[in-house]
């Protein structure tokens, strides 16, 4: 079986970017959820299966209103890929500066002076599917800062208008 380290991360980046753009825009307007759209339905629609060489499969779960970040939850012990600078730019362009800053700052653990071109995300997962425990480790280009954040993915509350 091919070693996970041999997976072409550029293909993962491209697939994640495409999934993000094809799905997120349908539910957001100026960085805000459109009326009467619940966060749970958005996250469900954003779960995109990604498979590469039979080794990588996972889903993209969008929980910006709760944590301010995209969580790439995988079925493998550890998967690494780069967050492309084009995706970061597109987030700022399409959804505004405030939305973009919150997204990027959450990814970088509130650290400043980080080179956005060198952000990498490494995930480890365990436990049951939707309520799994996962760890996010951020390796940035500013002196090798490593940040590990553990949290549990819970059932997402409705953010529908009036809820």
C-alpha cells in the first residue's frame, strides 16, 4: 500500500479549494448565512468526500459561526496538506475583510506575522464519526510555531433566522 506521505498534496489542495468554492457561495451572502439556512444544513451540504489513491477520504465541515475555521475532518490518523494562498485571497475577496481575518486568525491560533504561503494543517482523528475527537496542529512559517488544539465536533445548532 502506498505510504501516506506519497499522496500528492497539491491534488488535495485543489479538491479542497474546488469544494469550498462550489458549496460555500450557495449559502453565504457578504460573509453571512442567508436567511432561513441552518448551520447544520450548511455543514451537511459541505461534506464532500475526497479520495486520493484509495488512501485519503474525509469531509469538509464548515463551522465558521462557532469556531471561525474550516475543519478538515479525515478518516486517517494523520493527513497533511497546504492551505493555498489563492484560497485565502478568495476568502477575503468573496466574503470580506472581517470574515477573512477571522478565518485566517483562527487557523493561525491568533499568532501574527505568519507567512500565509507556508501554512500547513495536520490533523489527527479518533472516535466515532460525527462526534469524533480531533486535533489540529498548525505549522507556520514564523520560527516553526506549532499549535495543537483539541476539540469535539458536536451536533451543530441551528442558526436559521429567528432561531
